[in-house]
């Protein structure tokens, strides 16, 4: 396979064939670096050597009535996960302060549940207003199912992005969740767009899906024209229905990242949950394909120490893209590539290590 030809096709705006997409997912081990190198051309064209850092807060944990098979926050899971109601505004602001300290571009406020109550929506909107007035952070909210009016409340408060993952292909969806549908998720993304917000949607890989279903997911996200694609690799948490499922290798994870880059060449491709668990020592190679990562902890699992991630970026010559320094209430979407200034340097990495309290220690 001529991997550089696939890169040229992607750069020329041509969608790769299904056959080529299959070849990407079953790349021979001895050709994997050639594939990564081809994808790096595409990544560099659209995103240079910038890496967007996203920090999340689990603002409401557990007690969810839905039955997503991968999720430890479902009431059906016997996972012992923390359970707490929506955090106070002070806690959400403190999370924003910590996001600033690790040079995050985007602060992601995530709540468990099928959909937010109007009280929860107003509470998060109020916190978003205050964060936007205080810190130069972009804000993404992940609130479950939303209609257009609900999305607009967050948009008017200053949130610019809503995350709602498709998680897997339409064909596979019924295997991982029965309490809501794939269409429910697509409808929420439609509402987000109608409200004038930036849609963020990705998947969880390693849930027993076939390669064809992975390709379907990549193509669906392209068709939906989402701006940002977080790719999680399943951490099989004991006590969840997918607790024993281990199908991924570090090489397969890299091949999956390559597929999503080639199918969605200009989009923000984020290595999300499971990065440390599945990519392991190949994590730096992932940066040559993806242009975005989470920094700090995930919703219910620990992430890498932030200073170590910043050191990884610096060692590989990447720079963290940061949101504009001045806080503003005026919406200025800067998710387009190339607009954000960057920082790098060991002194800042060391400063981050000193600034963070709690979390990963
Ligand atoms: S809706 Fe969200 S919080 Fe609830 S079980 Fe599914 S993934 Fe977990």
C-alpha cells in the first residue's frame, strides 16, 4: 500500500475508499511507521505542531439511569465509582483555575445522566458565565441529550462547544446501549449545530466492534461535519458489562487514529480516555497523527501527571495551543487551526508540576 498516496488524497479533499480504509486498520506491523508518517503530513498541514490540551471535570458523577455497557456511572454498574450531585459553582471555577494552570485550551464540564434538568442547565450556564468572565478558556459542555433551546442556554452563557459522542457505529449501537438510540445522539448533534455551537463527537474503540463498524463511525462523523473527534480506547472497568473486553493493542490504536485522520483530515482529532492504558509507550507517536489530548484525569479514571504530558510534548517538539490570554464574554470561536498562540519550555513544564494540587498525585 502506498500510504503517502492516501495522504495526498486526504490533502486534496478526496475521501479514501472503503477498501483503503480497511487496509489502514490492518496495516502490517512493518509498515505502521510509514502510515504514521503519511498521516503526519496531513496533521502538519492543518495543525502544524500544535497540540490542543483539554481538561475535564466530572461535575456530576454516577447514578445515571442509562445502561451504556462501557460506563461505570450507570446505576447498573457494580463499579464503586464516586456518586455525587452537580458540583457547586465554586468547584467548577476551581476546576477552571486548574485547567489554566496546566495550560489547557478548553475546559470540559461533564455531567452524568440521560439529559440535564432545567436547574442543572441553569447552574452550569451560570458557572460558564463566571468562568468566561474570569479565565481565557474555551468551554465545552457534555450534558447528555439536549434540544436546540437547551443548547442555546449554554451558548448564550459563553460555552462554545458541546460534546456528545456517537460512541460507535449505528449498526453496533444496540449492542452497547438499549435505553437511548444512536438517532437520539445524532439529533442532539443537530440541535447543537442549530444553536450555533461547535459540535464535538467521537467514539469509544475496543467495544467488540468490527473494523467495518469503525470505518462506519469515522464516515458518520465526517458526514455530520463535527469539529472535534475525541477517540477513547475502552478501559474495561470491572463491574460494567464490558469489564472483561480487551481487544486493542498499541499498534491497533495507532492505526485507528490514522484512519480517523485520513477520513477527517482537517478536524481536531483527540486521543481521549485509554491513551495511557492502551497506547502505553507509543503515546508520543500518537501526537504525529492526533492534534489534541486530554490533560489530567478522565471522568472516572486517572490520567498522566500533567507535567509528564507537557514534557512529552516538548521532547517531541510539539507545542501546546493555548486560548487567547484575555478573558472575554464575546464569542470568538478559535477552533479553526492556526489561530492560537503557543507556549513551550521546560521552565513552564516545571511550573505546572508545582502549580497542580491534588489530582494525579
Ligand atoms: S448516559 Fe452517560 S453517564 Fe449515563 S451510562 Fe451512558 S455514558 Fe454513562
